[in-house]
């Protein structure tokens, strides 16, 4: 087995464990590269069809290409789509910096969907290498009442043994991509020929390395117009993956504040 085979096998094991232990269960589908890989892995894990709903928490500020992709692949992949909407920014904590306040709409939207569908498990496509706060996560990460993450009180995980504690008002976030790196994601996309929103590929010298809302996501300078060219670019890049996310250029602790409160 090569590195991608090992990552794939680990993720499939995690997805099957989540399905066995946590019901109702849903998978967050943000329409980006990581969540598309996650849907692909779920289809592999369960003989070609995802056996639980996928959930899109819609800010109504995504790029048109992302909505078109969602509509096309919901049908092609035979997905059971749960669609929910985020509250207006005026209802969000005004003490947050502007981009973080906009992003925090997803926290409230996700919380509402978890409560509406009484979810015990939520599968999310975060990776440890993406942001320092995410490096503190567990694979099976409990969220307390009010969807809060107690970063100092996470269960130990040894030998692929994943705890699923449960009390009223809590749920478990499951992270099957936690050990993957950005370049692993792209190499797996190349190997498996996984469809993506074409905004990831350069046009007129720019492309999006990370996709979010139109008003808080910016493209990077790039001429990489194919998956192979993106991989070659990443092999020499020293720039953060989230350099195009406005929120990551605001106050130092803002991302952890959002994560503790239940951010994706």
C-alpha cells in the first residue's frame, strides 16, 4: 500500500465506524475539494451510495459555479441532500471582526440543522494541516450542549479506538480527513479523477486555492490550470492554503473562538 492507499483505508474505516455508532448521521458537503473527496470516500465505503444524508449549510453567498456543481452532482451521485440556510449577519455576535462575523453565520446555520434533524453525528472534512486550531481536534470529537467544543477535554484516541460519549444536547463531529494534507487531497483527486468546481483552476493568472463565500474569499496568483499543475505548484509553495480567506487575516484568536462556538 502506498500513502494514498493507507489514507483511503483509514478514512473508510472511520466512515464505517461513524455509521455503525452514530444515528442519525449526516455529512457536511461544502462543495469544496475536501468535502468532495469525503463524499467520494463515503461512496467507496458503502458500495457506491452514501447511506446517510449530505448536508449543505447555505450562506446564499457561494459562487454560481458551486451551486451548479451541487445541483449536478446531487443527481449524479444519488445523494440525499439536506439543505439549510444561515441567519443574516445582523444576528451574529457584533464583537467579531467583519469577515469572521460573516463566516460565523455558518455556525448558527449548522446548529439549527443539527437540532432540526436531531443529529448525533456530523461528518466534517477538516484537516490538521489546514489551520493550527484544527490540529487540536480528535477524529471523533464531542460537542457539548449548545454545540460547544471543549478543546481541553477531548477523549484520548489510541489504536483506532474512537469514543462516542453521549449526553442530552451533545453530538459528535467525525473527521475522516484529519490526517490528510492538502497535497494528499490533490493527489487523490488526480488518482481517482474526482470532479471539482472549476474555480480551483487558473484563469487569467488566478485561481482559488480555498473556496468559501464570494465576499470573504479571494483568488491567488497562479497559472495552474490542471490537477497535475496544481500538484506541481503545491510541491514548491510556502504560502498558507487559507491565504485567500479574509477571516484568517483578522485577530489571532478569532478562528479558535469560532471553533469553540461550533464553527465547521
